[in-house]
């Protein structure tokens, strides 16, 4: 008589290996995330008149404004430069986060064929 409900062919061993691999990848992703959160990204706008620095966790750390960029008659221009510099720095942080995630998930290869149509 055959057993019902089991995994024939030693699949439980393969499942254990997959689980260990997934746990190892999760630890690596957490370590990479912590490193990125502490990394700083700097961008300039207006030919360097404004410089913004953000962390990988998107915390604004610093704004540097060149004295030449301060024109009381054109405050809007300075505001635009600040927004542009901050957005550029945030974009650099996003790019670094996406690249790190891509490196981690790129080696999955669809989870050995298990990912199918599930977006893995």
C-alpha cells in the first residue's frame, strides 16, 4: 500500500534546502538594507549652487547653498534649485536600493522554475 499525502522522491530534503537558502537570502537582504540606510547620496543643482545630501533611508541630512544662489528678488529660483537637488539625491538613493535588490533577486532564476507566473 502506498502512503497518501507525502512527497515522493525525497522532495522534503529539497524543501529544506530551499528554506535555508531563502533564510540566507533574507539575512543578506537585511544586511544590505542596513548598509544602504547609512549610505549618503549627494546631488547638486544650478551648477553646484545648491547641494543636497540624503541617506539611503531617504532622510535629508544636509543642504548647502552657495551665497551666489541667494537673491532676495528671486527666492523662487532658490526654492526650485533646492527641490531639484533633493529630488536628484533621492533618485540616486532609489537607484542604489533597486540595484541592491536586483543583485539579490537576480540570481533566483524564477526560484528554480517554481516562480512560474507569480512574478518571482
